[in-house]
C-alpha cells in the first residue's frame, strides 16, 4: 500500500509559523525594547496567517494578489523583528529556524505573485 500523499496547506503552514513565534516569545527577556519587538512580531506573524486565509477567500484575482503581497510584506517584517530581539545564546537556534521560515514563506509568496503576473494562476 502506498503512503498517503501529504497535501500542502499554506494556511496551516502560516498558522504554525505564527504559533511558533508565540511560543518562541515566551522565552525572551522582557526588557523595554524586547517588549516592543515582541508586540510587533506577534502582530506581523499573525498577519501572515490571517492574510493567507483572506487571500484564499478573496473575491477577485486582484484581491488575491493584494493579500499575497501583504503576506510577503508581513513575513519580511517578522524577519526584522526576529533579528532585533535580544536573547541569550540558548535560543539562537530557534530564532534561526523562524528566520529561515520567513525566508521560505517570502519566496513562496513571491513565486505566487510571479505566477499571477504571468497569468498562470
């Protein structure tokens, strides 16, 4: 019997990204600047997921493209906040994994936008 094929679900992936950012932030120092970065990362990572849902529920191709652009922008913004947060060495691996996910999501959203531009989506 063949193994079931896993359906690629971008909504689930962006949800997981927002959830992992939330979990990551539970372990950071609550310094004055980290608190501000914390708030910004919560907003931007959640916005990636929310706008992905909005894109999938869009009414038009233009609305879909607009929401995907927001997803890409918010993923880039999340990367910035992740880089700015001060933390100890013990959390660096987790931060790098989240930064890598922002890079991959940005590429995915960019590829979607290119396909829209080329009229292939």
